DNA sequence: TAATTCTCTACCGACAATATCAGTATATACGGA
DNA sequence: TGTGTATATACTGATATAAGTAATAGAGAATTT
C-alpha cells in the first residue's frame, strides 16, 4: 500500500517536470495574458464606447511606438544556408557563412525547453561529414568542416563537442603529440575567443598525456573536481589509461570519482597481490551480472576466474574456424528443407562457432559435460552438438544448476552476441562462399535452385566494382583527383561521387557488397510492389543498413580501445566501465545520422553496381525446334510503375529469381542486423542508449520529425523518462526461446507447399480465366481484366506472404534452442514494440505460437487452471466465465492430448480460433499431464490477459460512463461482458422498432444483425472512424445479402445501420464521447492556432498565417508525445539509379491540422494504455514475474496470472485516479499560452462590428489592406509592451487597441460560426480551451474486483 | 453570315431557353455561326451521301446546339440523344414535343435517358431495337453511322481513350465498322493526344491514337493568353496539317473554357498483343529523353542485351520521344517474338494490397 | 469578401512519386577598354 | 585590371502520369470571382 503511494508520487513529480522554470524564461516575462485581460476589462469598455473616435489612446499619432511605420517597412530576413546540399569538397569556412541568426525558434511553442536551430540540417550534415573525415583520417578536411560548423552553432558550448571529436581522433594518431594538441587548442582559442574547453577536452588531453607519461603534470594543473569529472569519460581515457593512472602512486584517491573508486582499489590491490583475483567467490559475483547490467556499478567487486585469453583474438579467428564446423553442426536441415537459409546458417554458425575460442564458452561446455555425466541425465551427445541450450536447461533439476547454467550461458552468449552484431555480415559471406564451392565441386551450378551460391556469384562480381568505386572515393576524399584530367562526363560523375564518397570509404568493400545484397533480398515485396520493391525504399534501406553496420563497428572499436591491452580481469573491467556508448553523443543537438540524402546516394551507387552484375540463370524452350536453351539474364532491373496515377521507381526481380526465393526448396538469406539478442539488452539509460550492445538505436521511433526528437531529448536529459525506461527494460529482460515442437509442426506443413491455416501455398502458375474473344464487348473486357487482376493479385499476395513467413521461420530456426531477448522501443505515443523486425511476439497467431518463456515456473493449481483458460481463449471460447472455460477444456482434455500427440493427423486443434497458439497450449497441457501431478509441471508457455476493447476501457474510465464501464468489464460481473454484442442488441432494438413502423430497410435487416456486423465499427470508433468509413465497413459485412448490381441498395442499408451503430455507441459511452469530442476540439484549436512570436517569412500569403503548433502532451510517465503531422516538403535527390523524393524533415513546416485533429483522441488514449502497460511492466518486473505485452495484451507465466491481474487492475485504478483530462488541459494552457486562434463570428454580432471598426482605422493609417499577419504582428507588439519592464510601455500597451484587444473580453462563444458559413467574419481571439465535460459517476475503484477486466 | 444548318423550327425554343447555365461540368460551343463553320469544314454531306438512312448517336449532347445543327445538316433516320442527366433529358423531351408541333419531329430526335458512360446503355439500343445499323467493311469508314460526343467533363479524357480502344477492338459501336467520331474534348486533352513524334506533350494515349486511328483537329479555341500566338498549346505540325478553325473564347460556356473538336476515324489494324504494346509505350514514356536502347532494360531484364542488337541502328539510338507509331510497332514486334517478354503480371502492374485480417 | 469547387474520409507499428520542360537566376567566357 | 555582355549552367515551379466516376455526405480547405 505504502509502496504504491510512493510510486504514485514519483509519477506526479515527473508529470510536472516538463514545464517549470523554463516557462518563466520564455519570451514573455512574468505577466501573462490572463493577467492583462483582467486589468483591461474595465478600460476596454471605455475604449469601445462611442466617444473613442481615435482608436489609439487619445492622441492622433500612434503613441511613442512607431507601430505603423514598422508594419510598413517590415521586411523579414530568413535565416538561410545551403551548406547541407554541399559535398565535402565544396565546404569552405571562409565563404560558407549563413545569413541570419541562429536563434532558437522552438517548435510548437517557445515555452518548452527544446532547441531548434535554423541550421540544424547543415549542422547535421557537417557533423556527419566531420565524423566521416575523422574516421578516414582526413584531418585537413575535417578541420575545414569544423570551422564551418562553428559559424552555424547557436552556442560555443555546442561547438566544443565537435571540437572534441576532432581532437580525440586526431590525438589518437601516434605522430601527434600533446604539444601539438595544446597548440591546436590555443590556435582555436585565438580564432574563437569564446571557446571554452570542457571536461571531455581535458580527458582527451589526459589520454595523450598518459601515453607520454606526463599525466601527473596535467592533473596537478587542474582542480580536483575537474579531474574527477574528466575521469568519467572512460571511453576517451580507455581502460589501459585508467590502469596506468591508477597505478601511478602520486595519483591519490581524492582524484578518483565515486563510480570508479572500486576499480581504483582493485588496481591498487592488484599491484599488491595477484592472488585475490582468483578468489573462490567468483561465481557469486558473476551471478549478479544478469541484474547488475541494469546498474553495473552497484554490483560487488570481484574478479572472475574466467578471463585469461584476450578476446580480440577470438574475434578475428572465430569466423574462419566456425566455417569448418558448419557441416557437422548443421541441425535439422533434413527436417526443414524449405527454411534452409544460408544466412541463418551463417548466423547459427556464428552462434555456434565460438565455443573453443573463448574461455566463457569453454567453461559452459565444461559445465554441460559435467551435467551430462550425472546419473539419469537426459543430455545426450546430439543435444550438445545441436546446442539445444533450452533442452539442456530444461533438463536441469536443481535451482543451483539452473542458476549456474544461466550464468555461464549469459557469458558465453555475450561473446556470441558481439560476434553477431559485429561479424554477422562476414559470416553470411563465408557461408555463401562455402556453399558455392561445394556446388562447384559437385559441378551442379546450373541446375541448382539454391540461392546462396548465386548470391556468392553476385558478391564476387560486385566486389571488384565496389573496390574500384571505393578507390575512386578515397582518391577524391584525399584530394588526389585532378578534375582537369577528366572528361566532362567523368567530372560530372566525380561531382556526384563527392556527395557520398566520405561515407563510402568508411566501410570495407566486402561489407558494402554483402549488406547491399542482403538488404535487397529482405525487402522483397514490401511497399505494395509484387516481386520487387520501391527503389527509393531499397536505396534508403541499404544506406541505413550500412550506417548501422558502420556505427556498430565503430562502437566496437571504441570499446576495444577501452580494454585493448588489458589481459587481466577483462570481465570486471567491462562490468565496471559498462558498455556505455559514446557519452558525447548525448550532448549534441541532433543525433548524428547520415540522413536520407546520404542513404539514398549510397544505396543508389551500390544498387546500380549490383544491378549491373547480378545475373540469374534462365532457360526456355524454343517453340519451333523444341530445343532447350539456357542463359543468364540480369536478375534485377530498374523500372517504374504507376501507383494511382503516380510514377514510382521500382526494382523488380526476375521471375526466375523470385521462383528461387519463394519456392519450398530455398529460403532467403537473412541480414544479420537487429535480430533477437542472445543476452539481455543493455538497459535504456538515455534516449539513444540502450538495447543492442553495439548497434545504435533510439528509444522512440521517430520518422522525419526533429521536433519529436527535440522533445524527447529534453525530457531524457532532464531524467523525466526514467520510469519509462524502467518499464521498457522489464520488457527487454524477458528471456524467450523458440517452441520447438510447434516449429516442427509448422515446418512439416510448410514443406508440403500446400495451403494450411496461416501458411499460403506455393503457386507456380496462376490459373487464368478462359480467354475472351478479341472483339468482346467493353464490359466483358473490363470484367475479364478485373478477374485476371484479382487472380494475379492473389497469387502475388500469396507469394509475398510465403516469403514473409519464410523469413520469420528462418530467424526462428536460427534461434532454436537458444535463449533470446527482445530489446524494445516506443512509438511516439509510448506504445512499446520489439526493435527486432519480422520475428517477434507481436506477430500473427503462427508467429506467436513459437514463443516460450525461457524460464519455467511450476504451474500450481491456479497455473494449471490458467493454461486451460488460455487454451479455451485461443480456441475461441472466451465469452463465458472462467470456470466454464476451464470446464470446456476439461471436457475436451482427450482432444487436447490427442492433438498434442499427433498434431498432423488429429484435427481438433485446427478448428481453434487461433490454431497455432492452441497447439502450443495442447503441447503444454499434454506434457503437464504426463506428470503424476500436473500442477508440478514446469511451465514455459506465456498466458495472455487481454483488455476487452482496451481503448473503450480507458475512455469509459475517463468519461465515467456507468453502463459503458460495465460493458467493457470495468465492473465486476459473473461473466465477461461483450460490448460488441451489447451494441448489436441496442441496434437490434431500434431496428425492431423501425421495422414495426414499417421501415422497409429495417424489416430487411431485422434478422441479419450479428455481433460481427458491428464489431469493426465499434472498434474503429475509438480511432475516430467517420460516418463514410463506417458505412464502408458495414457494407462489407452486408454485401453477402445483395446482388452485385444492387450497390445502391446495399449502400442505403449500410448507411441506415451505420447511423444506428453510431447512435448506440454514443448513448452507451456518453461521457467517453464527450471526452473524445473535447480532445478533438482542443486539438483543433491548437493545430489552428497562431503563434504570435513566430514570424512568417513568406509575405505572399500573409492573409493565411500558417499554423505551426503540434499537439503536444506529456503522459503520466513523463513521456512527451508530439504529434508528428506536418505538411512534408519533398526534396529531389539525384542518385545513380534515379531521382528520388525524400521528405525534408527540417522544413519549418506548418502542421497538418486535419490529421492533428483526427488523430489526437486515439493517440491520447493510446498514450494512456501505453502508460498503463509500462506501469504494469515495471511492477511485474519488481515482483520477479516474466512479462511481455502486445499493447493491450499482457503475458506472463500461468502461475503468475492472478498476481499480474491484480497488478493490471491496480495500475489502471491509480492511473485513472488522477483527473487526467484536467492535467492535459492545464498543460495545454501553459504550453499554448498567448497563442491566437482564428474563428469566424457572425457578421452582425457586436464583436464583429468592433473588429471592423479597428481594422478600418488601421487600414486608413497604413494605406494598404490589413493582412492577418499584420494583425498578429500588432498583437505581438501589444503583448511585448504589456509585458515590458518599463511602466510607460506597459501603459502604452494597455492603451493600444488592436483587433484582438477589442474582443478579448467579449464573450463571443455564441457568435462563432463555421468557416463555411457565408455571413461570418474572420477574427483572431486568444486561444482558449473549452471547459472539461462533466464526468459520469462510475467509481474507478470497482475495477479492483473485476475479474474480466483483462482476461 | 448564313447559318444554313440551324433548324429554324428550333429557333424559338432556343430563344425561350436563353443561354443556359446548366453545363453539368461539360463545356460547350454555343454560337451557331461558329458551329456552321465547323460543319462546313467537316464536309459531312460528302462523307454521308445517303444521310437520310443513317443513324447518329449523340452522347452527352447537353444543350445541343451543335447536335441540332448536325441533325439539320444530315437529316438522319435516327438521332439518338444519350443523355443521362435528368434536366438535360427533360429539356430535350420538351424540345422534341416542341418539334412535334412544328415538324412532327421529322428530325427524328430520340432521347435515351441513360448514362452515356455506361456500356449497357448501348447494348440496350440494339436489344430494344431502337436502331439497327448495318455492318460494314473495315476497308473504309462507315457511311451510315456517326458518333457525336461531348467529352469535356472530368471523366471525358478516360472515356475518350476507351472509345478509341473500342475502335481497335471492334466492339461497342465500332463493331459495325470504322465509325467516325466527332468529339469535343478539353484543350488539355487535345493538345496531348493529337501530336506527332517529338512534341513534348505527347503521351501514351497520343501514340495509341496515332497507331490506331486517323485523328484530326477540326477546331480549337483561342489561346487564353492573348500574348501567345493562336494554337500555342498545340503541336505546330498538327496545326499546319489540320488547319483547325479557331473559335473565339466567347463562343464557349462556361466562358473561357478551352476545348477542341476532333474527328476520329479508326484505322484497320490487325490483332496485336495490346497489353504488351501499351506496356512498351508506357515504360518508354517514363524517360522520354533517353534513347531506345537504354530504355529497353526498363521493360524487362536482359532486353537491352538481347533485343538491342535486333533493332535497326537508327531506332536504337533514337530518343524515345521521337518515336513514331510505326517505330513502336517495329519495337513491339521484336519484343513479341522474345521468349522472355513481359508477362501479364508485369504488363498489368500488379500491386499488393494490405492483406492483414481486420 | 463571397461563392464555388475540390478533397477526404481509422490510430499506431511500416514512410517515401518523378521526369521533363519552361522560365529565370547565376556563373563563366570572352572581348574590348 | 576592372567592367560589360553573351552564353552556359543551375535552380524553381508547373505539369502530367492512370483510366470505370466504385458507392455515398458533409465538413473544411482551396480556389475563383
């Protein structure tokens, strides 16, 4: 109880974190709008009185402030720079000086502490370039970039980070001395006197000083606090550096920061005696590792006996050694021909191939051997050879054994995970090569339908071109290109090259080639293109994949630097220093992405080269001679296609290639990026720090919205997101494994090539309808064409589905017997998703059935019951009481067992609603019942608790609807309520009544109403479906009752029904709907508001000021949500393949008001359900439950379901105990304070008359028409005066009459009309939000006892 | 200026209606004097020597000044007014009853109050035996059947291309023979469709039109921009060839509407794999400044390598936009004989829709 | 300003149009002072 | 060496593309008068 209260308090604390001191720091000081309004109430009436012939405070002139003059001469200079478009060789600090100032404009509101630089794009570009130049050791160019960067940055502080990057990279050169570095800094200081070094700068110098053994000189010259701070930059100083430092006797303890203190003592002790290092307490230290990774510095200090060999050796040798072992290690290849993916085998070989090299795996093997030799051990040779860690783990008997096994596996997997992230690409290549050579040996190249040898051919053909291209890029980057020697064409080509060259040189040609090929295969049939993909998508994806690879490699290098020469205690060092990513990154304004332009250019050149070389064998039969010819044709071609009348570039695979990829003999190769992890993800500690060990990721999935990024970063830096991270880390720490039994059944059906449940069949040649005569009537022709199109569409869909499932199964197969984890991140509303695409527990029934918790928990009586209930649920029996569900399974236990024993031939499970998950459940029950006491069974299956119509649950709680709450199970009941059925019944009632009144339509529909008809509409109602959209849905449901030519009749009926459904929902969720409407209205006002501090730079549409403010709110967990809907500007980018349109995220784009409005209610509710989930996750994590979630479906072990349920309900109650809407309103009122709103009011209203009067006077003075922009400007000035420090200015402001001031105190609510009303006049009024609707009387605490709330 | 073709019996009716506003999204030429010139230029009487036994099928006639003048000029056996719009149809019915009084409707106007867009409308014409045209040889244009249409509305452009395709497939009204079509289309359409190779606005439909029909520009409206020479938005070579009449803007409603009257006469074309031909044209058009050889690869992987050499050199290096209809047919033939020619799936442009369940 | 025509119509995960041409602005070349 | 003009190049903005309007209604935005 107490604990809960404390937690709630913390949440509240976070809530308020977002506004606060910064509000005061904003443009307008102290006095705010409302205050002004209060004081001027009395004065304004006098002004608007009949006597006020002169509008401007008595005098004939405009008081001391030359407002009109300013208006007349207002000339807006736009901050502008085109540096982002320049290639590296065009950048010149002496000329690239941007016009305009780099002031912070803010995004949607200037009150929020988020930064927006007008030159963000240039900054990003230059920072990426700097990074690239440094990596390729091009220091002259880099310095050039650095200087240019300086002129763009808003503060010298930001510049230091770039300077540090330079200094660090340059200083790492052996030829550079400490003196050189000092010299550079002095030089810089001379040029930029405002430049200040920070602690990182000192750390960099220190690193060099240590190298030169003069570090104490430097340290003594600095204050101790500085020294302590700089030492935390471990990534700069490096493990060796620290070691040296700590070993230096003059370096005393008071220089050491707290977090390194233990390490310091370790080093000091080490120098005394080495024995301590091999103390027997080792295992207890290691045991802490699983949880310790969340807080690496808090775990007890000790050393591990496992560290003896340097890991760098294993890194390079593992691949070559694993290659040899592949054939023997192949598991299951005969069972599952289809999923015989080489990429995955490569991954697996990486996964499997490490054992001999590292001491960790040796230790693990030792343990396994030991366990094997135990009496009645089921671990056999095969299991060991297959590395079925899960089977081994499961067979362990004592908790101690399990614990130890887990510990060793974790260490073992840490190495393998690293291999996977860093060397996965090499492994794939080696695998291709191996298979290619095998095939050549057998001389079977031509007949092979195996993809991998072909890929190896592509690779071999591509590589020399890539090498050559890279050579040219290197020359170019080094400045070794003499344009005069080039032909005009070559010169143009070289100029194009300059845009991507700095990046192209960063990655080794082998990886460039392999990633290009694999990414291309991965993208097959995405984006609505059959047998191919959008070329834009392909290019950008390749570019991104390259960046990811590069960054992972770089991070790995940095890490290696940290520990490079250390031979002792590596594990401990690692644990203490953490695998923190480059801490510097957290400080830059933008995350240094290469950006879409670079992605597409890189992808463009690589794909162009690949298209040139990739061939596929084809054959055809000469109709005339009957001879069969074989030849090679290009495997991929670039073409275009129209998508609803618009051109899109397409890369299309040759039919033969498609056949190879989608048939049942061959599978894809999997790009080893973003796969499930083998070890627990690094916990999130910052918005860009968490998840994979090396592969960078952000905590929020941001697409083209630097605004979202800015808010996220601000919140993260303020530590407002820690609760979010906590929840997310629980999700990441859940260990999984693949359900092998289900996998085998799926594999069986997959291999038949026939359709089965979710598995689409192989379709070689689609069956076309009989052809029609050449001169058939147009109707017939169109009809025929439609049919053909339909058939082709279907087969294409099947093909792509099969391809997709194949890819998923490939990954699943690679992780058979493995322990895996899924790092999660969030969408912008806070909903969590696994980062790993394709194969994760968010998938469909088939995919979900493959997931088991790694950890097992004994069922107990309740657990057994829950497994049964779960089976009943997935079977489709989920509308009856829990007891009835359990009874249903008890009654059918024989079916359950039979299904499990002979799933191929026994069909019971196939009838289930979700057959694959049902099968998984059957297996579980059957295994449990093999025990004498099934409750003693160690269960791994996740049991789901689903919110019944979760969106409506939140709405009902917000709106306090008693009946609505009951229908979505917020109220205890003896059986679950079904809101769809309830709505259906409501509708039925009305229909019956209408039918009785003789309504033809009602009579017709009377007996045709089912739950299914209304379900989709009720569901989508939460998402704000419109009437038209709902009609379409219901039409689909009613279509079966009408003939093809009765479209109009169908529509008529559907419309009638839709009306009733809407009406019923509105009735049932009256309060909820009021909330929904309120949210919509608030969003509308925000997204149509005008910021007075935002200067319109385009004068041409000064009558239509842009709406610049997004709807932004903070979830109860402190996550800022920014709706990213703005009008996107498109930028054309020339690539080697084609021109591509890239959305330019940095345009100061106005918001898409319509989208903002329509999406806010659902987004808000989703942010609440996300909050609810994360809160529950955190709590479950603390209670040591395994936890996973699919938005509104929460999973845990059977035995823990009751506890989790309690948790779910408590968190829901505490979430809704607050007045959430009130909070949102408060937040809005702070954030959008002083904004103006455009409304139309009735022409003849008194307010309108007032406004017209002021406008007329202004026009007269101004000598031209008054624009809206002018009005905004005047209002801005008035606000500035009112908020001035000087009393005379305040007075002037009060006396100033503006079109806004005359109506700000008149109640115009009743005069507001819609903008399409013709007799209205457009006016500006201060932005206000409507009052919060009254809440219904539902008592939220009732949820506590509602069993069916989530079930 | 005489307006020979204006039916005096209708004058009073026209006058009573005044200049109507209800254009229903259609543009129309309203000045009899101008229309007379058009009719003269068309020289209809010589093309339909036995016009008294002919049928005119008049689609979307609207207010119908042009229709009535053609009618008066040719005095056909049937003049069907396919008019789905209620108001227009009602007006025509009223007009016919007006004529009943004056001339016992010797003009033989008949209103078919069905949509000219729907194909079934035309099936019904023969089914209900409203007309029964003769089937004529495809060697020469049909001299007993004329299609008149106003396709200046939103969907007009697509319908126009469909009518053209009908003339190739010999279905719809073109099953009777090579039926001449007099169609009023928007200027934007006309200036794209009636072009010769090399003109920048030329598109896929223009190529098809060139291959499948003989189409002439009969009349165009003045250019909107007075500073531009007349006909500035059209292919100059077509202007020289066809010498179209220039209509004053004032003659068109809604005022300022830019239209063109075109005369389409189908050619006698053998059966082709039209999907393939269209696909070739379409893909070439994506990058019309590129040479043929380069664009081959866009159609099918390997086409450049394998088919390039089979094309005559002058074609291979020709810019796509310079290709004539003839050239296209030549390229088509090479493709058609190739075992790896694009399949239906490619030529139909199959796209995947979201297949997720609910 | 007023009247009309056009557009869009369910949230998120998961994004994405391009080629051409005409007209204008800027850069380069060149020639004469 | 500085200036002026002619030509080349770069940049911007407009336009077209597909091709059964699916069905429907009602608000809001965009465009035209």
